[in-house]
């Protein structure tokens, strides 16, 4: 996220809107996306691939680390050096923090970070900002609650940095053991972002324009017992949302486990499936801009 300023983001969102209006058919003809996902992914990988194919591009994939040469001991650096000769742009996800940055240093083609460990998930943030703007008709000066696993949730880390560029008022709602990492809070403070920390969700609900819920990141816990203690800490039901503003939208990067009850889907607040669809348009915009197919 630190690579982008408010203007860059505005450009991506503007182009994403054009993508949603289907203004750029066949834009990716003759282009190949390398899809390298070394960690489980449904939405991120498939929406990158769909983004490419829907505009006439092609995809080569090294989806499961086990079936590529990394299982034979090849370094990430070597894999990137080779695969970058087979395609025009790479989208990657890796369990190691900083993996995408390292990959970007190994090649001249664009590397897009689809999630690096618990660190960052910037394309998710771009689609989140697009969705926030779509539902609230503006991006500046909104009140946003971030709920759930703020410690390990990479979508949260990137979104907090993204919202910092748009004068957001942020409510961090989590059990103390899963609150926001200190370095990120310091960064927000330096940028003058107004935020508060909360353990209880109910008092925060009526205050916000966006409630951004997240899954407790089971796979990042060192201690299974610690996970058991917090796994069901917030379970959003229609009752939880009864005091929300009419225009409040509930977002979630998905997958959800138990944190949003299925009966919430039918409320006017639920917006997570539309949010997931927006991933295709935002990734199309990002690919077009990084490949120089559209001008900023
Ligand atoms: C998120 C991720 O992978 O960080 N999922 C996604 O990309 N939509 C959130 C999660 O796994 O909980």
C-alpha cells in the first residue's frame, strides 16, 4: 500500500468503474498473466484470472506450490526469474512477508502482491475502497469500524493504510490479543488519523458508515488454544445491526466462518458478495494501468 498515494488510488478506482461498465473489451488480447499462488486462495486468484480472461488475455498458472519446482527446492527468486520470461505480469500470493517485494526485485515485469503472509493485501484494499465509494458515494471523511482479527489480518493492515489517505475515522474492534500491530498504529498516528480501540462491537455499530468484518486467521496462530479462546468472539446477526445507520454497509473480504450469520445476507446492510465481484473490475484496472494499456 505504501507504493500508492491518493491520486494513484483515484486513478485505479476511476478505471475500475469503466471496467464495470464494460468499456474496454479485448484490452488484454495477446497478454499473459502468470498466476503464482503459494497459499490457499479462491477469490483473489480466480478474480485475477477472470479479470484477464474476460478482456481477452490468457493465464498460465503455478497454483499449487507442490506441483511446481519449489517442491524440488527451487528458490522463489529463481522461479520468478524464469516465470517472468513466460508472461507479461505476475500476480502472486506467498506465506512469507515481503515475498512480493523480493519478487519485484528479481524482474522487470510488474509483480502484483495478492497477499504476503500476515503483512499486506493491497489489491483487496483497492477493491474495498472501490466498494466503499460505490456504497457511500464518497471516500473522504467516513467512519469505518474494523472488526475481528486485526493482528494477523493482512486485509486490515492494507485497508487502514489506504483509508489513512482519505481522512477516515477508524474504530478498531478486537479482543486485546488481536488488536492492531503497534508499528501500524504509530504510522497512522504520524499521518494524523483519528482512531480508537474497542473490545465491544455493539456500541460502535450505530456510529459507522462501514463495518468491515474479518475472519480470525486460524492458520497464523502459533498456539491452537489461543485460537480456541477467540474463534467465536464476534458473531454478527441481524440483531447486532439493528441500531446501524440505514446506509451502513457490512463488508468482509471472505471467506467467512462463523463471524457473520447467514441470516444477515438478506438485510440491506450485507454487501460482501457485491464486494467480491468488484475484485474483477479493480484487478482489470490495475493490470491495464501497470501494463501501460490505459493511461493514468
Ligand atoms: C483474505 C486473505 O486471503 O487475506 N481473503 C481474500 O483474499 N479475500 C481474508 C482471509 O483469508 O480471511
